[in-house]
């Protein structure tokens, strides 16, 4: 299905209402892959769709123009839900030049595995299509390294790639309440990139914007600037008092003894937020970790490994938000005791500043508890150097 959004600007994307998980892990009620055709004296197509949707996509384009007349294919983002049809499209649009960012050019080459006609565009560069002037705005790390926004100056339309998008299988903003899906999308996909969102929002906040055309879900025709302001608000650094998170699970109370030693040592000096990783809500633990000064993870060793909830928790942590944050692992074990080392390795992979962990065989001895207290003092020294 194609339709005109405003004169000479068309939606030619496809719907995917059957999708239940995006990027394998993000639950979604379905989505759309949005693509836009901008027709001036020259013709530009903004993004494509996933490769399996190409037959429907090309029919949408053909309902408006002959694909061989496309002059430019603007690849705002190289994730294959938007670039997957590019290879097939170039075969029927042999005159098209692909316009994209520098990292995008590398990623697309690795996807096509062949040379392709392209030109790298710079931040704020403009392109006159004849009647429509496109301005390119780089917005890296929303949520990949290569992201461009495209703005039609005459029409005040902003094509915003994955930003301001919603996974919802509908294009008409007025036919669906955007919440909670708009916020859920932000939390799942954009929130790890908050500092980059702040930079991107600063680039567009003062632009006159009548319409936002994101890459997924409804086209924002009703108060579009409100959604830019929502991103500004949601990506704002949180003003919180300093605290440390201790997140752990304990089967028989041995790991809990280590946790209590750590907590008792920390508490007189700094607020400690304690979480039960088996039963507390994971998103709340993650949110607390994101704003913590330091984090200590505790797990017993079962079957030569840390317990499953710790891996689910660590899989939810952002290396971008937590890079350099002080962290350590602790735990009791029966006879092999791999959990502390495995957790420490994972934390290093996530770019935390990892301190040596503390282990205890079965019930912690006085010496083990002293080691846990020493770990707490080391954490304090790292995060409050002037007071230790
Ligand atoms: Fe919708 Fe990052 O692709």
C-alpha cells in the first residue's frame, strides 16, 4: 500500500503485523517498515524495507513512479530492516546513487558484498531535488553507529529513522494511541544511547517541524514536536543522590552472609540499594544500576556456573551507560566455585571497572567475611576517594 502524505511525498513502506519480537528479543504488537518517496525534479527514496518484503515494496513504488527513475536512495541506517531490499532495488533502479553516512557506507558494503554507486553525505549537507531541498542531519548511535535524519526544508518534514518511532502496525497516528508503545520502544531500543539522543535532539529541537516520518509505526502529524520533547525529557541525566547497588541471590544463606558484610561496611558511608535478583523486577534493578556509583553482584555457583537470573540481568545491562562503573562479584560455592570469575569476566566484557571478587566455600568464615568487608572498603575508595 502506498499513499500521499503531502504533495509529492509518499509512504511506500510495508506493514508487518505478525511480528511479535523485534531484533529477536523486544516484544512488539507488530510493526511497519517505513520508506518514503520524495518527488521533485529528481526523485529520492528514503530507506528500503527488509528483503522478504521486496515484492510488496516494489509494487508500492511502482504505483507512484517507474523505479528506474529513482535518482537517489537515501540509506539513513544500515540495519537490514531498512536496508535489506537495497540490493534488489538497485537492480531495478540502475541510475540511483545511494546517499549515506561514512559508517553506513562500510556497513552497507559488508551487506551487499559488492561495490555500489554511493556518496557519503555530511552533517547539514543539502541536496536540491528541484522543488524539494533535503538537509541531512547526522544522528549517530540512535541506535546504531550510522544514522541520518533527512529534513525537507520547504515542507518542514523530518524523516527521523528509528528515532521517534513506535513498533505498531499502523501509519495513521490518529488511529491508535501511541502509548504505551512509544515509551516502550524508547526504553527497549533508545534508552542505552541517552547521551547521543541529547545531541540529536539538540540538532532538531529548533527546526520548524510539521510532520515526523519515523522508520517504524505511525507518521507523526499531530503535534510532532511533542515527541522530540519526550525524547529530550526521557534522555535527561537523572539527578540522584549517590548510592551503591548490591544485587544477589542466595540459596542457603551463605552468599547472603557475604552480601550482608558488604552492605554493613558500605552503609555508614553511602546509601545501599539491595535487590533480590530472583524476585525483584529486572527493569527496576537495571534502572537502579544505570544510576548507581558502583554495583556488586552476588551468586552462588551451581553446576559450575552462576545462576540463570544473574545472566538475564547482565544481558539487560548497557555497556554504553555503565562503561567504567565500579563493579565486583561475590558468592559462595560448594566445591568448584566458578561463578565469581565468570561474573567478573562478563562485567569486564560490559566495560565495567571490575575489582577482584570474593568467594567463600560453603558458609563464609571470619576471614571470608573480612574479605567481603575489604571489598566494600575498596569500592568506597574507588567511588569516594576523598573520604577514604
Ligand atoms: Fe529499525 Fe535500527 O532498525
